[in-house]
C-alpha cells in the first residue's frame, strides 16, 4: 500500500508541475552560463525596421520556453529577406543581464537580429564593419539601443559582464552584443 501511495504522490507532483507551466512546452534546462536563480525572464523588444513590438516571457522554472522562443525567432528574422534562424537564448539572457546591471527594465530597440548569409554578404560588400563570419548569421548576435540609456553606457555595462562580444558604434548609435568569445571594439 505504501509503495502505491508513494507513486500516486509522485505522479501528482509531476502533474502539478506540468500544470504550472500553463501548457507551454519547455526546450530544456538552463546551462550554467547564466548564474541567476530567478523564476522567470521577460524581455521587451521593438524592431525599428518592421515597427513590431514584442513583450514576452521566454524563461520560467529553470527552462527556456519553446513557444516564446519561436515567436522571438520570427520577430528577429532578417527583415530584408524574411528568413529566420533559431536565436540563441543566452543572447536574450545577456540583454536581460545588462538591463539588470543598468537597473532598468529589459526593453530594447532592435536594429539587427538574425542576418541571412546573403544579407550579411551584401552588407559586408557595401560597408565597413560587417564581418564575413558574423554571429548574426547564427542567431547569436544583435544590434540594439535602449530608450533613455546612452549607448556608451549600455556598451560599458555589457563589457563589465565580460562575456560575449561587445561593439560600440557611437556614430550610428547602437551596441552590438553576441554570445561568442569575449572581445570588445568600437566601430
């Protein structure tokens, strides 16, 4: 009798946990990269090229949520070609962590998210400062700014975290952040 009761309790606990997820599937537990113990993560984005807004919870109960990440993939698509790519969830964490360091809500204006290889090659040919091997093509880079936060300050806080790449483009008024190796530059 005790063994059956224990199984019943364990099954009930598992069902309660699943119900708490509000039927949103999860992609997997967070890696050790983000040291936060928070219950959820939310980010607000405004795409300057498509005039779209997205305010979304993408992480809950120590797991990334697949449906919100799919919506972020669409939102951060290459606006020139409409091509999409999986977005690295640690890139989102990086943005949230920088906002936390600044003491402001994680609300960003997006200049560039994912870039198709075709778009990236075109931008590399017509201008300077676009890498042929850009992490934008892997969904691991984003160019952003924040209303009310000077881009020099945003870049400085991102550099303080000492993870990923941080490029400060003062003349163009944006900050590049990526989940590659730690490095910094001014463009």
